[in-house]
C-alpha cells in the first residue's frame, strides 16, 4: 500500500475541464483566492487552457493544462478544425494513459487532497493515479432535472467513492436524499458559495460604453445560455409585454449552446432591438448596476451566485422558486418570486414596470442586505474539511 508523508503544507489538486465564464468556475476562483496559502499548496489541472477566466487563477496557484484552448489556435477555419481534431486525440490519449502522463506533468509529485469542482470532474478525480489521496466532490445540480438524467447513473456510482461530498445548497442535498435515500453516502456538508462583496462593488463602478441609460426600464440576466436557464420563456414574456404596450428592454449577458435557438426565436418574434443577447463580459457588474431590474427565469438552480451578486448591487430581482433562492430572497420584500411559467414571468415583469411603490420598498429593504453574507465562515468550513481529511 502506498504511503504519504504529510508535508508542511497540504497539497491540493483541483481538477476541472476549463475556465469558461460560469458559477462553478467563480466558486473555484473564490477558493483559490481565499484558502490559507500558509496551510495549502494549491494546483489546478485543466483539461483545456480555455475560457474567459483562464487568466484569473491567482499567481500563487500553479496552473497546468493538458491541452491548448481555442484562444491559442489559428483563426483560419480549416487549420483550427485540424487543431481541434488533434486536441481530441491528445485528450483521449491522456485519459487512456493518465498514470504515465500525469507522472510527467507533475514530475512524480504527490497530492494529499483532490477536488472535483463539478460532476463533470468526478471521473477524472476518481480515476486519479493518486490512490492514497483523499477525494472531495462538489455537487451543484438538482438531481431530478430532466437534462441531467443521462449522467445520473454515473453520479450515483461516483458518490460513494468520494471521501467527502460538498453541496452548494441545502435543497441540492435534500433532493439527492429524497430521490436516492438508499445510496451509500460519504460524509457530507452544505457550504454555500462565498461572495466577494467589496470586489463586486468596486468592479461595478467601471465605465462601460456599450450600455447607456435607457428611457425605458431595462431587465438584465446573467448566465450561461442553456435551455434550463429559461431565456426562451423570458423572450416570449418580453414579446407579449411589448404587444400589450409595456415598453422595456431585456439584456442577457452570457454565451452557450442555446445561442443559435435564441437568435432564431429573437428573429421570428422581431425583437432584435429590444431583447439583446450581449455575449459574455469579463466584468458583468456594471451592467447589473446600470440596469433597472435583475431577472433569473431558470428551470433549476442550486444556490445561484449571480442572485447574491445582484443583491449586493441592490437590484430588485425577479427569480423562479428553485434551489435555495427562497432562502436568499424574501418574496416581495427583497425580491419577487415566481414559478417557472411564461405567464408568471410576464406578470412579475409587468408588476415591476408599473408598480413603483413595490419597487421602491424592495430597494429600501435591500439596503442592509450585505449583513446576510459571512464569507469567512464559508472558507473556515472548507479548510476544516480539507485538514481533517488530510490527517486521516
């Protein structure tokens, strides 16, 4: 049996696919920036050195990537296509020969604890060549969501193999136990996402030239373009509001696989000028700050970081009653909660457009909202899990 001498610092290895803009990536960056660097020696292993956040990993954290990102490839279409094929082959070879390839990457270095930041990273952590390392899995998904069902068997098989599972919301954990009560669960914790309050407020002051104050109310949403985010329903509600005479605009910050479908829907409805698909922004906070309202019409969420960010920026929020959002927002006091239905999105948006008293009351109630966030307690809880596992 392999043994491991405990170093002065606990050696952590975070495994993740890439660094596209998303909530999971922000959670990982929060941990990398705030876990005690006197206690932990941190390394991030990416499959792809790709994504808007790839250069945001702090300098005291070592970053290693198996393959190049699209950003480093040729702009010529045919050449890039060939590079993508070569990259797929290289990744397949790496997975098949993981022990040998990682020994070369890390010069036979050993790690105390390995962390999978998402279910997509479970296989990489659990098939790690470091059989002695303790393994932590982060889980952000509601297990009953239809789109997740093809990978549920893999998730169920993986859970008992971890030394610790961290859920980012109480609802995520409760749903897991409700649907699979007989699973052999490892030790578990619920740890919500940390909120960099001062950083959010500072970044929100940045001047932006592509977002000017509108004469009509502006609703903003921030998130990956995915069917479960409900942007297709939001677009239908927006179109109906315009037809009924309620002028406003909607701006979506984000990118993803649903973009072609949303662009087609946008064109068919003839709302290219009022429903703006603005793409990813490295700093979304000034856009949130300069909008009138924030909206999250998702079919499913866990503990959405973007809701906390909008609360910090004191934006009146419309959000669906999914995940732990009902724990984050006090309905019609610090926000407006709805079901995942087009007609409810329509009614809530109409209420914000027409009911100035409600909006002003929500803004007033948001003034002390920062008091509900305690980041140090979050980081302390994560550190305790890692330290206790490393001692075993």
